[in-house]
C-alpha cells in the first residue's frame, strides 16, 4: 500500500523523532491496511495537512464518510483523546466509530 505521505510531514517527524519516525513510516502502510481489513473502509485521497499523526478521509462500507487517525507511537495525547471521544459519544464532539489502542 502506497500512502503518498507529504514530504513536509515525513521531514518534520524525522527531524523531531529520528529513527523512531522512520520505523513508524515503514510500519504505517500495514497499520492502515489492518484497519481497513478490520473496519471495512476505503481510503480516499488525503487533502489534510499532516503534522504528527496520520489522518485521512475514508468511506465506510455503507457509504458514510469518516476519518481515520493513526497516532504516532508514544504520543500520550492519543489515549486520553480516545477516552474523551468514547465518553462524549458524539455529543459536543465527533463520534468515535472504532478504536484500537495497540
């Protein structure tokens, strides 16, 4: 799977996180593919500016539009964000449809 990541995104993370970022970029296609297989969605072209996490528009099997977010490993903000989204369950925030903290 070719994710076609923006050079500004990869350059920024490699500058900030070094070899850890390079390793994550190598693993990212298989992570996204695993998500696709588990949650049955189609990855659409990515119009988003990326900074620290991978974020891309997706289309679910039923045609619904959604967003996939894959957090950078070790980013402590991702787990509390998932818990908050679960708690609010679409009220005052976006709705978390699925999550995997592994």
